[in-house]
C-alpha cells in the first residue's frame, strides 16, 4: 500500500494523485468485501443495457407479453386437469436435465406439482425475456440471463420448508428433529467459517497421511516451487520422464488424491518416472511475483532440475488447467528459441484461447478486474475463497440451494470425499501475477492473438512442434470443452483430443473402474483438416471407461526406450531435500 506522507508538506501532483487513487482502492476493496468480489457496477451496466433496449423494442415487448399469456394458459390447463381428479396429470413442462430439485416422487402430487410447474414456466418466461433482444451486447445478455436465473433460484418452492413435500414428509416422520440437526450443521459451518477452519470431515484427508501419499521426495526447491520426484514402482521405466505442471490456484494433489484415484500413482505403476511441481501458497511478501516469474521459476526451473536429476534431454510435459496454459506459454517460448526438450505436451482442461471462456467469463470485464485489483492491492494476494461466490453461482442449484435444503432443512450431511476436501484446501494468488493473467489472457486474449511477450518478444502457439494430447470435460464450467477443442485449430502439430464425461475436476480424476465414465477421441495428424467441434462430438464413437489408459498408450508411443529404474541415483543428480508431499503443500 502506498504510504501517505506528512499532510503538512506539499505533495507533487503525481503523489497527490496517488493518494486520491489510494482512497478509491480502499473504497473498492471495502465494496468487494460485501459483494464476494463481484462488481455490482458491471451487473448494473448489463441490466441497464437490457432495460433500455427492451424499452425501445415494442415488438419484443409484445412477444414477451404473448409468451406470458401462453404460459398462463398452459398452467391453467394443467390446473384444470388436476381439478378433474387427475392429480398426477402429465406435466406441461419438464425440468432441464441438470435440474434435480424436483426429482422426488412427491413433487408429482397436487398441489406440489402445480407449484413446480408454475416455477418452471416462470423460469422459461424469464429466459425468453432476457434473450434474443436486438442491440444488447452478447456479454450483457448472458449476464442478465445468468443473474435472472440466480434470482429465480432463490424463490424456488424447493427452498421453502412449507412448500417442499420432501421436507414436510421428513419433518412429520422425525417429529421436527431434522431442523435441530440442520441448525447444528449451520452453527458448525458458521463457526468453521469464522475460525478459518476447513469443512466438517476434511480433517480425514490430510496431505501426506490420507491423500498425496504416493512415495517420493522433494529434489528441488526455490521461492515458488518444490519439485517432487515420485519413487519408481517398476524395475524399468521409460527413458523420458514426465513433468506435471498443476494449476497454482489449488494444491497439486488433485492429481495424487487417494491411492485408488491418483493419476500420479497410475503413471508410476505404468512405468514412468514422474515429477510434479508443488506451488507455494504465496503471502503478501510475494505480491510482486509476475506471470513470467511463474514461467521462469516454475516451469523452466523444474525443466532444468528434471534434466539434472535424470540426465534426460527429452521430457514429457503435462499441464492441468492454469498449469496447462502456463505450459503452453513456456513451450511456445522454448520452440521460438530453439529449445526442443519437450518430447510431448499433454494439456488437461487447459485453455489458450479465452474468447469463449464459458460462464466464468461473465465475471471478467474491466470493471470486475479493476475491483479485484484494488482488493488485491490492499491484501497483497487474491485468496481463492474471495472468488468462492462466483464459482458457487456457476452451479448454484448444486452448490448453494441444494446444499441448504439437504444440510440445513433435511438435516443431512453429505459425506466428505477426498475431492471435496482438496477443493476446500484453497490457496492465494499474487497481486501482480493475477492481474496480468486476467488482463493479458482472459480480457485481451493476447496469447492467441500473438501479443503475449516472453523475454521482450512475442510467442506464437503455432511454433510448438511437439505432439499434443489435449483433454476437455463435457460439463466444464471453468474451461468449456469447446474452448479447449480450439487447440486442434491453433496448434500446427499432431494432436489427439479427448472429450471425457463429467466436469473440470471429476473428469480429469477419472481412474479405471470408475462407474459411469466414458470418452470420445479425435486423432489429427499435422496436415489433417480439423472438424467442427459439435459435429465431431455428435458423431464420435463413445468409449466406456477411463481415458487414462489411452493417454498412457499415447505417451508410450512417443517414448524412446526403457531403462533401469535405478539408473539415475541421487548422487548423479539432485539430492533429496525432504519426503513427499513436501512443505509447500502444507502452507495455509
């Protein structure tokens, strides 16, 4: 924070101006504390755009009125059929596939079926009213439609004890003790939130004890990363090691959860030497770290350490989420400078083109970034929990309202899982790096448009010559699969694209034997014509099961030979600093 000098002394114009700017920053940071880091000005601009264009569009107004009359008629017909003794009358509208609020059988009985039908028709009407209005910018239209859904979700009949038949039935059967249990759950959650403690049950998934337990050792450490080398589990290993670059927004052990679903363990058991970056949880003293520092002290330092530890001149790079974006930047710069150490690149749920970032992009505009920057200026970092409101709103039905109903009204506690515990193990991001990432990549899309600079010169993704294995997940709200699919158009090399079931995290943590998993695969050689994303997804063959074996087979294809697992000992490379999972992963 800029220090304010003696008020009795005259201030130069720029210094005086900085004081005024500091006042704005403090004011905006205070505002952000009350809005969960979401810019209200950005939202008001969207509603203003919609409202002004609606007021100047009599045709759209007439259409919306006609839609309202139509929906009232449909609801009246449904109520009439119910009144004739058809209590289980066929519904006039069905919930969307992802809407599970009205799945309980009791919602099909009168009067609860009438309430849910009225709500669903209202929801459909608001969608009609907020979309398809000429003149409204695409971003503002999506914002208005998104927030209208959030507002409607607050008044869903499923949220109210007197209107939810499932809650009524539970209350009668348990003589109201479900509310006592729910109150206890609420008090426990509030106390944990105030104390900064993890949610109930997370203590059963401690890094190094129950999760992140694949044997290994930290062989390199600097001010930003610890590099973990995992112990071999086979007598022979592929000569080319794998370097995993996880996202720094969360802890690395998403890829090394429990032994049954650890991607790291699966790779080691498949005969690979695996290294993984464990990012430091930065404090205010590291607020000046830049995005290039993450490339230089992260990816490049790890590459050098892996080469020193193994003696290998060729490395398989694998990046997850933001780690994949950073890996793409590093690989582009290396290719530009004639550094060809990457034998292959694997990018999991990683975007390089941010033109269509999905619903998460609704929270990224100039107003939103300015608010976050001022908040980070005060605190030095951006705590991932500060953005929890935005992430939860992307799936408010599942993460907010369904949880309130289940835990506080029905009195149930969802059992804690390793993935849920990992998700609660949040991290911080340095002010400078996060500002650069949001502005240069998300807002300005500099990487794809050739303006992103490394070492003072622009980098170009098409310079990458290593074969690429890219994975998108079907229901990803963070890195939508169609955005990830653009890698097939942007990279001028052989590329295999896999579209796997589930979401951003669960689709990647997709171990063999996991029920319900499936994937589709596209293999494009260097000169092949790339297909349209939706057309390919519609016609592609669905393979049931995990995509992990397909990736291991692909990695094996681009590996040269096998060598003895103990060929490189510590004396020949880097000495062990401490046992895995290291110390950075334990920082709070």
